[in-house]
């Protein structure tokens, strides 16, 4: 687990999470138009359970720590960014594995990190089981201090196609 202060010069510039508001109730997998025309399979959808940012939470990012295999544990890192904390605040999230073709989501146990005054982000690593099947996406959703969701990330290198 690592935390960063807004004024920490060593924080680096590894890029931030997408913070745009969701465009609808479901988040479609994105593929180039030519790939969409070449495939007759429908695009997979991962339900949007929360906005990309809410309250003091300015973004949630989920990254796989390596290759993930269906039927095995997948190591992930979740980073939550927020406006500078004025006092210690608990940041809590869960990681979901979503079978995007049928809409089922299985949630991990909650992960909590206490952000200290002045901090603007926290992150932690954990492992989640990846179900067997196609079109499995990973998503992180915060539950405190506000409800926000990361963009879906394919659990394997394959696209989110049904």
C-alpha cells in the first residue's frame, strides 16, 4: 500500500484515471469500427454501478498486475484519487469480476485504507478469482467516502465480446 500527498514531488506522473461521467446505464466495450463490422457477435456490456467520480472521489483506477487466467486468482492494484483530505478518512472499495455477456458480478471482500490529512490518493493490491468463460471484466467500486467506479478492464488479453 502506498499513499501520496499532493505536494509530494516523488509522486511522478503516471497518468490519471478516466474521470468522465458515464455516457449511459451500461459501458460498452470499445473496438474500432472495422473490427465491429468484421464480427457478428454483440459487444459485451458491463453495467455502470456508479459514476467515474463522486463527492471527494475524483477517480478510481484498476490495473491488472500481470496476466490473468480464467479459473485462477488475478492480482490487481486499485488506486483511488480524491481531493486533499482535511482529516483522516477511510477509503473503501471492492473489486468485481463481471461476466459481461450475462451481467453477473461477483465482488471481493472490501479493502480499506486510511488516508491522512493532505493525501490525494491511496492504492492497494489484492487478488480476485477470475471465473471461467468469455468476456470477463474487472471493475473497482468505492463505497467510502463516496461511491465511484473504475472503467471496466478485460480480465484477460481478449476483448470484451460475447
